[in-house]
C-alpha cells in the first residue's frame, strides 16, 4: 500500500517537473520572440538625463524613437547609450557604416533623399489615399503593413490607416536621427554637427506630422513599404509594432519633457529637463568632422 502511494507521489512529482520544464521552455521561446515586457520597455526609456538637455534637444533625440526603442536604447543624452561594440555592429549591419567617412556619406546622402520615393511608391501612396488600388509590389506592401498594424496587432484603429496620405518621410527621418546618435557615440559624428542635423530633421518632422503618434505610425508604414511584412514570420513585425505602443506609453515619463509638436500638445505643467544629481555627462569624441 505504502509502495503504491509512494509510486503515485513520484509520478505526480515527475509530471509537475515536466510541466514546469515545458512552461519554462515556452516562456523562454516567447521572450526570445517578443522581447521585453511593455512595462520594462517603458521603464528603461523614462527620462533621466545624464547631461543637460533642453526640450528642443530631447525632441531631436526622440526623432530616433522606434528604432532606438527596438535596440533598448534611451534618450537621456544626445549620443546613443549603447556599448560602443554594439553601436558599431548596428551601424555596420543596418547601414554599412564603419568609419567617420561612411557615416558622413550615409547621413548627408539620406538628407538629400529625405522623403524621396520611387514612381511606384508614389503611385501606391496616392492610390491608398484615394481609396483605390494599383497592381504593384509597392501597393501590396503598403496594404499588407496597414492591415497588419490595424487588424492583426491593432496598434491603432483602421480609420487611422485607410485612405490616409502616407509617405516614407518618417522612416527616412528616424534612420538619419539614429545614425547621427549612434555615430556620435563612437566618435564618427561631432556633437555640434549632430545637433545641426537633428535641428534640420525637427523642421522636416514638424512640417510633415502633427504628433508623436502620427510620426510613429507613419514610420512603421514607411518601413513596411521598404521592408515588407513576412506573412510566414511576423514575430519581428510584432516587436516593431510594440515600439509604437511603448513610445505612447512613455508620454508622461518621457514625451512630456520634449518640446511639443505645436502649443496645443504642451503638457500643462512640463518638467524642466535637468541633469540628474551626481550624474556624469557622457563624453562624446569628435576627432572627426562631417563638414
């Protein structure tokens, strides 16, 4: 009798261990696929400056919004806060940048092409805004990313996407802004040059968009045009979409400290961005120039 009871207890214990193991494997795979929790993401991106930053400077840094969030970077200084090795790897893998010269060419080449689209892309955007269709790969990519963002992951309601006048401007702005911040972190971009470029991008962003929400959504749509959603593996795109939600969740802890898109967006009691007591400003090497 005791033997039978012990056997049942051992079997029950084994089942519990196996169940726990399966849960941990599943949880591990889930975290690998979907990354940080939204709460952890927003906590990491809160505004806790490591150098004196004006509201306008923070606005400029935030133009790298979704891309910086996806790398778990922050906006507490002009330069990226990531380790130098990681910064160099990102610049090389995403934009082929490995020196001050290639960084300069990458930045100013993209500035000259800011918002410029191919004839096929222009036709796709025009058709989408008019509520019609065209038979092209560009239109298929545009349709797929808008459907994915509105219906699959629901980052915003369908009316925020359908018959809207999109472009690749936000995607272009975010790339340049993040290249500048990454380049500044490893000495490819002098600080004064970085500030000048971010000031140019601020004017372009404000002229094209009315809010962080519009800017972030447009960035994802533009990215989807250039890097179409893979219907067989949307895991990466789920993470991209979550960057939009994370950015908006940071409204009170981050966005409220930045200069507003227009006076109506201003927080009633904006905090003054100042250096954290005891914080040490991050040094930025400027031994190379962009001019």
